[in-house]
């Protein structure tokens, strides 16, 4: 009974920390409330996020700001066409004693910003696969553990095609969320311009430590979920798979490849975290719906007919509910 009571209090504490984080981030990031919420949910769910938006929407600034309010080590990698895997993971060098020593790359940090991730070739992108899934890096057959917690927050520009390389499906599947950023409203843009054209700078405070993040990640997994909500989440993912028993007519017509089991896992974890940050002790179907777009949109592959007829991933997902 004491443990249950402690867990309930911990959920309340997570909700209050979430509010404090939103307020602190809001000192720098104007608007983009849903984007901030999605990134924080992925962090507390122990997942990685891909931020997709046109230039100038503060994608990089958002990641910097989140790193500032979390007491974690932060490193940034600018992805370019000439970037090599060893530039990310690190490499073995010959030291003064003529023996090989592993020199850690920028991937060895708690929060890693992979800026413009689609500007580097697939060979370099693949260097992230093992790190994002297993949180280790293998160099010369030796496994090196990454710090814990470990998050990759990647940015991508969807409109600039020259000099870019599409992310492979295996790489996309490593990201818990695909978060799209849109232009700010007129009033929000007025506020942005006011805040960024003066010499005044916002001083940010650390809100959550690494140990607390690890505690909340375990707490999210302990949150109970009703069978009907769990089944709804799994059913949502399985319905995206064409030519299967649960696939809808629209999925069979417009989708060439659907979401895998990892999508079901992230739907449940995301729903649990969405419930917790709003002070609820168990998720319901609305919590699954709230994060479904972020989880599914990069895991379904449209066919030529869908592209020709202008049927988007968002439309297909909306019709699955």
C-alpha cells in the first residue's frame, strides 16, 4: 500500500515537473506547445525524436533549450555529406605508449542533437542504429556503453532536396516520435520578434536531473493500463499493415508497408506518459489518440497511388481511429 501511495505521489510530481519544464522552456520558445509536449513525452518514455520542419522554426533552438533545463550533458553533431561514422562514434588512436586507445566521439553524451540528419549518406546514418537501439557503440569488436539516460533528437528539413539522403525505414523506426513543426501564428511571431531583437537574454534554470529522469522512465513503465486500452493501441498499429486480417480498405489501397510491433510498444508508453503529465494514474483511449500521429506517421509507407491522389499519412491515420 505504501509503494502504491508512493507511486501515486511520484505521478503527481512528474505532472508538476512537466508544468515547470513547459514554463521554463516557454521563456525562450514561443508557441510550439504541442511540439514541446511531444518532445518531453518522448524523453520521459525513453525514446528518441525526429523534428521535421522548414528552416527558421527554432528546431535547433528547441533542443538547446531542453538541454539547458535538464541537468544533462549535451553535444551537437552537424550532419554533412562528408561526415564519417567514426566522426560520430569515435575511433581508436595510437597514444604515447604506442598502444591503441579509444577516443570517444560526440555520441557519448546524454542528449545528442543530430542536426540536419538527412544531409549525411546512409553509411554514416547507420552509425546511429546500434546506439539508438542498444545504447552502445561497437568499435574494433569492443562494445562501449553510452551514458544513461541517452536521447537522440534529430532535425530534418523536408523541403530542401538537393544534397539530402532519405532516412532508411530501419533508421526511422528507431525514433519514437516524428514531430512536425509548423509556422507560428501571427501573434506568436510578433512575440518571437520582440524577444529576439533586443539584448535581453532569458536565464534558464535546471529543473530535472538525470537520476530523476531515469526514475520517471521506470515509473512510466509501472503505470497500469486497462486491457481495452492496450488492445486499442495494438489494434491501431496492426490496422496499418496492408493485406492482413485487420487492415482497412483504405490501408490496402494506399499503403505499401505498415507499422511494426515497436509502434505498438511506443503507443502504449506514450499514452502512459501523456496520462501521467496530465495527472492521471492510468491512460485511456484518448491518451493513445493524442500521441498516435507522432508514432505512426513515419512508420507507414504510402504507395504510388496515395502520392498521386494526394492522400497523406495523417489522413490515413485519422481514418483508423
